[in-house]
C-alpha cells in the first residue's frame, strides 16, 4: 500500500504569556484561537495563575532561564511566522522577552496585559518602564485597552475622539502599529482604532449585552497574530481578528459563579 503523503504544516504562531487555569484567557485562549483560525499554536509559559470565573487567586512567574529555554527550543527548531505576547508578570521577564523578540523577523503582536478582567493585577508596578522601553519598540502591533493606555501613557480616554490621542501616545514608544481597543467606552458600538500614525482604520462591532467576556483581549491579539502568520497585511488581519472576536463574545457562555469565557469555537458550533 503506498505511503500517504505528509500534510504541509499550517502557519506557526508562538504565544509568550501566562497560563489561565480556568481556560478562558491566557495561553489557553491563545492556543484555542490559533487553532480556530487555521494555525499551529506553540507556547512559552511565562507565569502560572490560579484563576477561575471569580478572579485571580494568585500567580507565580517562571524563572527567566526557563522562559528563555522554551523560546529558544521553539524558535531555533520549529520556527515562527508570528509571535503574540501576553502576561509577562515582571520587569525582568518583560526585558528578557523584548530582547528575544528583537532577534525574530516574524511579526510581533504585543498585548500589554496589566490587569485581569476582574481587576486583578497581572504585572508588577515596576515593570511598566520595561514594557515602554523594551517591549513596545519591537512590536509590529500593540493592542492595549483603555486601562492599559492609561497605565502606559497617562492618557485617559473618555470618548471615541480620544482614541486618536491614545494611539499617538502609544506610538511614541516605538511600535509600528497601535490598535487601541475602545470596548470600555460607555456608549455606542465597540469601536477600535488601528493606526500607524498615518493611515487610520476604524473597526466597529455591535456592542453585546453578554457579560461572559473573559479572555477578550487575549483572543483578539491571538487572532491578529494568526492572521498575520497566514500572510494578511496588518489592516486586513485586524479586521478579521475583530470579526472573529465579536463572534466569540456574542457566543460567550456561563462557567462557574462569575464571568464566563468567550467561545473560541463559535464557528465550529455554527453560532
């Protein structure tokens, strides 16, 4: 019997982030998203959280040596076509990851995770300078929400018009593109602004009343990285990521006694 041909590998995407024991955010959300969008997800675990629908009960960062070894193992052998970063916990790990990513030619999506959906801190207070100085300059796209914009730049956005000022302040730290997420604005559509300081793309989705939105930021950034790995230009990748994430939010489900996750498999279930 003739041997079956070996299938070609799908595009490869690496997430460098924290683990969410509840499965809704972090590396778990990243890998689900990458699979849903037709890519092969790989991971570097930077921190481990004890986390559920009610909040984050604790987290523990991994040693820098372990983070570097995971990264080298994947990049040197398998290779990557896009990288996404999430929770990095400490200034030491932020600086290390920034240094590692400076050697990578693939596009990099930085989700500058500072707090969880429940308001629990996931980044040491002294790590903000490292994010601004070591991580943002290597980003192809950075995807802060409005709380993270305020943390990183001091700019507080109260309306859609303020997204331009936020983007300008974020771009001043060196990323090529900024995707400012306006989902925390009080009224209107869920609107995001993508810009490189010249072109502007306004991404809109109908605001959903569903409260089960745990993992939204991780999902959007991972979807963006997956689309970049598949060869999309940044504006097209961002639009596709927004559409996928909006569907995942609409299909979010109850889990535990608190805030449930978005549904990363919503397309598979025909929602």
